[in-house]
C-alpha cells in the first residue's frame, strides 16, 4: 500500500485508497489533495487517470521493495527509517526550491503530528503484514479500510448513518473473509496483522480529513518528517541489531532498500498531480488498479498469484468500494 501507501479515500465514501500503500499506499494524502484539486479545477482527465494508475505502480513498488529487503535480512525498523528519511529528503529537495519555507507551515500542527504518528504505525504494521502474506492478498485486505471509515462515520465523523454504507462495509468484509478463508493457506499471523492494519489505515484516513485544510505538499512533508524524527530518535536502539544484516548487503540490495523512499515519494507526488488533472469522483475507481500492480509484482518476484476464490474476494471488495463511492457521489451531487 501506500505510504503505506499503500491506498487513502478521497472522502469517507471510500472512493479511493492511499501511502500504499506502504500502499501506502498510501495513497495517504488524498483527502487533502482532493480538496485542493477542486480549487484548481480539472484540466485533463485522461492525464489524471494515467498518472493515478502510475502512482499505484509506484506504491506497489514500495511494498515489493520493502518485502524483498526484509527477505534478505533487513530489520523492519531500519527499513522504515530508510523509507521515511529518503522520502523526506526527496520531498524537501523538490518542494522547498519552488515553495520556500511556507511549505512547512501547517494550520493544524497537532493534527499533522497525530496523522504522521498514525501513518508511522500503519507503515510498520503493513510491512509486518507483508512478511507473512503475499503482496496481492495484503493489499486487498487493506482495501477494507475505506469501508471501515464508512461504518464508523456516524460516530467519528458525525455524518448521517446510511444503510448503503453499512451494506457496503458488510459486503466488503465478506470479500475479505473469502480471501482469508481457512483453505487459502495464508499465515494466520499475517491475516490478523492485515486486519489490524486495515483499521489503522482507517484511523489514518480519518486523521487526513482533519488536515485537509493544509496544502497537500505541506501534508506530504509532515508525513515524512514525523516518521523520520521518531525513527531517528530510536536509531540507537535499532542499529545494534541491524548492523550485522546491513554489513552483508550487496550493492543491489542497498539500491532496493534506498528505493523504498523513492517509490513512496514518487507515488504520492504522482497522486497530487493526478488530482490536479481530474476530479476525485472520476479517479475513484482507478485506485483499485493497485491490486493489478500488486499481483503482477508478487507473481514476477515471488511467483505468488491469487487463486480463483481469492480473486472473487478481491472483486467483491473492489466492487463494493466502487459502488458505494458512486452512490455517495450521486447523493452529494443531488444535495449540491
């Protein structure tokens, strides 16, 4: 996922998933991005769709890179430190020359710190999930996060309770149950971690709503800064156990490790550009293309490919998310 990446919803309707994802991500800036994109207007919807699909590949690249380097012995905490520090360095190098120090100023500093902290926990949890599950299945389970937000919206967002939201959440969870069925052969620890991660991502999406008033580049910087600071402070505890594994890494393995920060940064920057070219409602269905990139990379790197029943569960989750997104969009359009 994005920022873990893995995927974030543009609204509580679950119309998109975020920062990968590590899907995470991620696509974690989307609520802020979509609000600002409304001000900018849509300029080229086709370009927006293409760029968003490219962002799903970038965020899946983050997930795959992280999973691969953990497989060669890189500890989880050191992996996340590299992922955040490289991400922050790249964002600052790209954003500060054009926007200056004003890009660092947030109107809701406490909320940015809270959101960044939740994102860090989500990143750690999703990478831990990837240790135990194939990438496609881990990504699919996290598509449940926007539906969790829908189910909790009457209480945490003070939005009207709607039967359509409860039905969508229930259908989506049924899809997850098909994926994690006993006969699937998935590691029980991984499935539990995956479900926990989905709830953490849901909390992150809710926190994203609170910082939507900020510029998306400001949120992008704070996302990397909070994780970088927290993990750097913990580095004295992380390094002693990490050094033996790091000493044996090859040049290629170091490149893949450093690329985690690049893929996360690239995925979120591409999302910002996508929402500047097309409306959130138009882009919503295409966020589910991340399951294609996750499945493809999982097959190419590890030879792991979902079976027919797993694809059925994935299809149910995606259909539920897309359908409720369309329903919510139509309801909002009528109210407007």
